[in-house]
């Protein structure tokens, strides 16, 4: 009889330990599940943020391309204006030279 009682007491102690371990395991599982839910929620937010950032990056890249095209056009316009300015300067120099020659000619021939 004592053997059975001793065995029963050991079984009860074992069950109590297992119940404590089960409670701890449930607590750990609940904690892990809560953390998983938090991470899943953060992931949804981050993916949404990433999508918005990618859209802004595409828009910025498009704007950069437009600005580069405008810059290219302005550069061409500037080069054309500088070439035109050179022509005008040369024409003015030519006119001044002609005017001086005419003035000298007129003075020389008393015109």
C-alpha cells in the first residue's frame, strides 16, 4: 500500500510540475503570438511606406529627367546666343572699320 501511495504522490508531484510547465509554455506561446502579430503589423506599415517611397522616387526620377532635358535645351540656346553675339560683334567691328575707312577716305578727298 505504501508503494502505491508513494507512487501516487510522485505522480501528483510530476503532474503539478507538468502543469506549471504547461502554463509557462502557454505563456511563452501567447507572448510569441503577440510579438508575431506586432511584427506582422509593423511589416504591413513598412511595406506601405516602401510603396509610397518608391512612388516618390519614380516621380523624382521623372522630374530629374525633365530638368536634364530643360538644361540640355538651355545649353543649346546659350550656345546659339553666344554664336549670335560673336557674329554681332564681328559685324560691329566690320562696320566700325568700314566707317573709319570711309571717314579717312572722305577726309582725304575732302568729301
